[in-house]
């Protein structure tokens, strides 16, 4: 096993810096998937999804996180 947490048979090196943010990030993922029309798999396995689907989801989440950070830095909520 190489760094990260063991999730079933999968290894993940994506460790949250703030573990308490897990619920908020999950909610953001759900909202992004709904807006993009991508169904989140119940078992968490994305192997049957295209790179386009997973990439668009990840890109959208990143874009939203940047927008949230910019708003917080500028003093807006």
C-alpha cells in the first residue's frame, strides 16, 4: 500500500487537509453532478464512467471551490 487511506480495494492519496470539510465537499459533489447531469455511483466506483464525465465533474468542483475562495477573500459571502 502506498500513502493514503485504504478504501476497500482502492488506495487514495487524496487526503483532506481539513477532515471536517468532508460533508461540505460531498454536498458540493452532489450539486455539481446534478448541474452537469452526471449520476454519482452509489458504491463510489467511477470505473464505468468516461474520462469526460469524471473530468467535467472534477473541473466543475474545482471551479466552484475557486469561486468560493475568491468570495471569502474579497469579504463577500
